[in-house]
């Protein structure tokens, strides 16, 4: 089953169960409530980001290949944690906008997104997945010049408006294995990243448990679990996003998240 957040033909924002191209059966209760469905499908006029998160928590260097290509140390005992502003979140049909103050070195990062179902605090490893609602595709868009040279920390470079595309759907926890899914990115149809979530240093269970011991995970929180090797900054020559590009994140069992790139107006 795939859940989509969408605008229907009457302009109402709904959650629904995908039942064909451009059709969904609406959810009649809240996303975090026990699910109940309407009796008939309706047209999806526009797809939205599948969740409006209270927090976006991201993990750095969670694939050895990516840490190596960036000439950075691999985390050993503890995950590398950073935050992205919630105002960076966009949906599957929205555009990534190259910011006026840092348009030249904007990079892509294909990631598995984990959506938290209920409040998680000090959760044991064996109970961690019980707190997960489902999974989605994510792109941890990053302004490398801000991240690496200009600011020398990650807040601005990771959090410009539109720098957190997520979607296109949520796949429920029970229907997806986060330990063995193929993950890829494509830039204008060219394969850039190709790996498997089984290559993550810290698993989804380990991340949810660890993060819940650092701060409370609120319902709807999204965790970005890190990116594999193949990002633009690590290539020779470097490959950064330019106006007119299309960047896609694809995860087996979830689907494909595609976003166009535009210049700031």
C-alpha cells in the first residue's frame, strides 16, 4: 500500500491510499490515527509532501563509501546528527530553488526517509521500529560551499528553502524492509548514486533508538538516514545542480521522487 498526501478536485488537502494513476481513496481519520477509508476514490489534483514534520533530523556519513569519497572520517560509536529547517521541506512535484546567496555548489543526496508514528523517548533497540509509521524517499540537498568553506558548519547549507524534497508516497512500516532496499539517484536520467540501505553503518532501528535517547521524537518527525557514494561534490570534475536539471531519488519498494531545479526569481 502507498499513502499519498494530496489536494483533491475541491481544493481540500487529504491523505489517501493510491489506487491507480491519479486516484486515491481518502483517509477519513488523521494520519496518526487507526486508519479508516472512504468508500470511493477521488482524483488527485496535486501531490504534496507526504508529511508536515515538526522536526527534520538528518544523519551524516552513514555509508562508508560516502564518507570515503568526501575524505571524512567514518562515525564509529555514535551517528553524526544534524538538523534541517522544516521550511526546507517540499513535495514530489515542487522545484528546488538555487538560493541567490549560494547558487553555485548545490548538491544532491539520495536518502531513505523514516517517519515517526508516535512519541519516542528512550526507546530500546528491539522496540524502535514499533515507533515508525512508514518510509519515503528524500533528497538532502546541500550547498557545499556554505557547508564546507563559507560557514564551516551545516545549518545554512542544509536548510535553504526547498532543500528537503520528500515523497512521493509513504509506504507503511509493515510493508517495507529498510535493511535491504536498493537506493539510487539520477541527474537528467544519468545514474549518479547506486547502493543498498543494507550498507548503512547505523540501521533504522539503531538510529531511532539512539536519537530517542538524545531528544524526544515527536509524531510526524522525519529522519533522513544518510546518503551513499556518488554525490556531485565528490566527482572529478564536480557536478552541481543547475537550472533546468531534473534530479530523481529512487528507492525500491517506495518509488521515485523527482524535482526540477530552477534559479531564484
